[in-house]
C-alpha cells in the first residue's frame, strides 16, 4: 500500500498491474472466507473498493459481498482481490525509520 492513497486511481494502479499485485496461487476458498474484507469492483465501476464477504455458495462458487454503502453483489473468485489495510500516519519526519 502506497499510503496515503490520494485518489481511486492509486487503487487502480495497484490492483490492475500484475507487478504490484499477484493473484494467489492457492484455491480461492483457502484465501477468501466469510467475514474477510476484500477489494472488488462495485457495479460497473473499474475502481476497486473495500467490501465484506457475507456468504459463499459452494454450488455456484459465488461470494456475496457487502459494500460500505450497504449494497450487496455476487462475485466470482476472479473478481476478488486480497484486502491490504492501509493504516498510515503521514509524517514530515525526514528519517521515519529512526
């Protein structure tokens, strides 16, 4: 996470560039669980936003996610991205590691 995220285009760069983000190489059900936060697109938007997995249907292989505005959508595993929380403190300290 390149904090602070100043615009949604920063998210777009992170999640659409395979050099920044690599898909998990293990089964989706081992990565994404009910109760996990993920990044995914909402509606027809191309921007990734935070959502909560509320259900997994093993018959359709779809995850139900709830967005922060309260809406729900069904998503395939390929539409989900691992959520990396960005908890940054902006500092003007020239030596932030010391």
